[in-house]
C-alpha cells in the first residue's frame, strides 16, 4: 500500500540534491534514511567491527593510533588558540 508524504520545497530540494550526489532518486534516498533510522547501534557498527576483525589490527594498536591522533588534534588546537 502506497502512502503520500508532503514535503515543503526546501526539504524536497535538499533530498533531491543529496540523492543526486549519491546517484539515486529522492524517493530511494528518503527510503534509505527511514531504513537507517530503524537500525540499532550494533547493526550500524557490525560492518565496521567485521572490517576491524579482518584487518588483523589489535585493540592495543587501535588504541595507540587513536591516542596519537587525539594528541595531534589537541596540539593543533592549542596552537590555534595561542594566535
């Protein structure tokens, strides 16, 4: 059964623009947003967890990389605030 949802021009234009960027139609883009909204956090992260598992990187190595990146960001932001 089909239903109709009315969007104002601004919202439809935004959906149309984003759909074009993704190479799809506004209707399919809006459907994907609704589908994504029904996913749990575990379902969203499942592909990331699987890629991490397949990468062979240990949790310790990931922690070290995140810490290094976080320290670099903090260092840059401290330099900017001193200017």
